[in-house]
């Protein structure tokens, strides 16, 4: 009898065997500022009303396959232009996977600025698509000349642009995004996961370009546990994507909960307002700390570089003091000695700052 190992070597593609599973660190007992979650739960009376709404859930039935009512409400709340369509995913991660599955072929490549969102690369690799990460400039703005050059050379099937970008937090210039759209031979996907915290967005460009899709997610705004994202764009593209989508990808509880929270979206907007305010307070506090360089952010997190202490040492010493943030040191050469902290409640932010001061001595 051959061992699992032998058969895996025989049958699992080498590209997959060479990969590591996406690792989520254990946050038990720690102040969790590593994953861009909204730190607030909702007010008790809203929570009660949500639980009543869930009583209607018919768990013995498959969910509504195209969730038309939820989509209409989403379009309205998220200000999707009238003539654009919508498709929902089990998080926007699943939408990225659908888009790449639709476009996958060994000679269809993917381009994205880097450092950027890691799922573009991971999912391209899984699907066997060549992936080109184009370095941002040192100040994390788009290197437009380099982007246009790589697009010209590689003729990518898909270009992903996250704006605000994760993990750098900055919004890219609209004019640069437009140039990239106009120079791309395939599909351009604008990933607007952090729009709730940003000063601008590009949803309106959908009416100008037929090879553009805009992705949004409810995760960062406060519903990470529901796993719901969506993509807006021309019906022709979404019709193709709908062939890739698994029939019941958004479950009954998520559909009901999303409908409920779209009716109470003011609650999430108010929380986003607090987070934006506290991001600016945290930014100013970090700016005053010697040995720390913090970068401007249009998202619910801040990227900073430590000159006082190696990032790994600082990361560990924060964890010993009960604070979990994200270390990005190894993620990209431009992120040397960088860490990323999610904006928490005022109290959590204070605890983070105290632990940071303490660690730096
Ligand atoms: C968090 C994040 C996502 C994924 O969001 P989900 O909807 O939770 O899957 C997508 N893109 C970017 C840039 C993100 O930071």
C-alpha cells in the first residue's frame, strides 16, 4: 500500500505542493489588530432585531440562488451606477477566484502592483497563470511607467488594482488608474475593499469602460464573519462570471444578515466614521514617536516602519504585551522593517501605543 505522501507526489501538481497554506495566527487573549476587522459590535437593540430576522431563516432550503432582493439593496446602498449589474461572492476572495478561473489559461497572465493584496498572486499560482507583480515607487504610489511597460510587454488577461491598497493603505491617483485601464488589453479589476474609510472611489468609472469591474466587500465595514463581497460591472462580464460561480455560494444566514444590515447601514457608517477619526489620531500619535515612520492611510489600518528596532523583535515584544499586529517584513523588499496595525477602539489604540512606547524603551 503506498503512503499518502507517495500518491500526493504522484498526483498533486508540483506548483501546489510547493505552496504553503494561508496561515492565520492565533489571537486568543490578545488585542486583535492584525486583520482590518471593525472593532465594534452593533448596539444591543440592533443585535436583537437581527436575531429576530434570523428566525425567518429556512435552513432546510437552499438559499435564493441569485439573491435578487439583496443585490438591489446593495446597489442602492453602495451607489452602484444604475446600468451596472452585480454578482455576489463568499467574500471578495471568492470573486477574485471566480474572475481568475474565468480567465485562466497557461498563456493568460495577471498583473498587479506590489506590495499588494496577496490573494491575486496565490490564486493565479493555483490556477497556473503567470503572475507579474510590478513594484510601487518608494512612497507607495503607482509606478505608472513601469505598470504600462509590463502591460505592454505581457498583454495581461487581468490587471488587479486595490485602491486603497493593502498593505500600504494609500489611495492611488485616479488619473493613473485611468491610464492603466485605457492601456489594458484584457480585464481590469478595481478592488475597493476599504472604500468605507477612503476619501474617494472609482465606482463611477464603470459607466466609462466596458472592460472594468469594481469589487467591494462588507468585511472591513463590520461584517467580516458573514463572508460577503460583490463585484459590479457590465452584464456581459457578470454573465460569464455567473457560469463559474457555484450555485449557492452565499448562504441563507449571510443573505438574511446582509439584507438586515443594509437596512441598518447607518450603524456601520457611524462606526466607520469613528474608525476614520481614530485612524487620524493614531497616525498623529505614531508620527510623534521617535524611530517610527508612519505612512498616510485612506483605510482602517496604518503601515509603519521601525528604525529603532528590527520589525521581528518589535512584533514579538508587542505580542508579549498582549497586542497582535501584522508583520510585513518578509512580504516584499519595499516593506523592509514594516508592520501594519488595524485601527481599533480608542482604548485598544491607546493600549497599542502604550505597548509600542514600552517596547521601544
Ligand atoms: C480584505 C481584502 C479583501 C478580501 O475581503 P473578503 O471580502 O473578506 O474576502 C479583498 N481585497 C483587499 C484589498 C483586501 O484587503
